[in-house]
C-alpha cells in the first residue's frame, strides 16, 4: 500500500515553542507520547497544528541529551485513528534511545575536543609568557 505524504517541515519551522510546551510536557515517564485519536487533544495547543496536517493518531518519543529533551521523533497516522501496539511503541522508544545515545556520544566528543583546544591555548600562552620573560631578562642584561 502506498501513501501520499506531503512534507510539513516548512510549516513546522515557524511554530513558537510555547505552542507545543504543554504537549511535550505530557509525555510519560519513559518519554513517550501518543494518542489513538487526535480528537482527545482539542484543548491542547498542538491539536490545531496536527489537525491541519491531517493527523488522526500519533506516537512520539523524546530524544534527550544531558540537558533534557532535545527533540521528538515519531509516527503520525493520517489515514485512521488507531491503537498503537506494544511492538510499535517499544520500537520507537528503542530508536529514540539509540539516537539519544548517539547525540550524547557526539556531545562528549565535542566537549573533549574543546577541552584539548583550551589546554593547547593555555600551553601556548604559557610558552609565550616564558619567552617574553627570557627576552626581558636578556634585554636587561645587555
């Protein structure tokens, strides 16, 4: 079965964070957020956005870094309301966890690289200061 899906990325770029704040905060303790029927979110600021996209049901999982939630990854069903089964939920949670681990590893690599850079800067500064001291002593001795 083929589905025709229109890209929504341009529409999503202009959404103020406040619009989705309550929506994201309603995730469970595992970072999953899903609805079998979008109609139950009518009071939520995210309802209008998802409704405009034709979403009927959704399953989202948080991707976290050391500072908290970085982003969400998810599945939207635009064809029908549906009950997300345990296998689908667990698969998405696993994918989100793997992405989180990757992001944490990349952040750690960036931090280590920055620490090395800072150490080199300090060492270069120390060498320059020593050179200036030696030159000053030599000039004073002349």
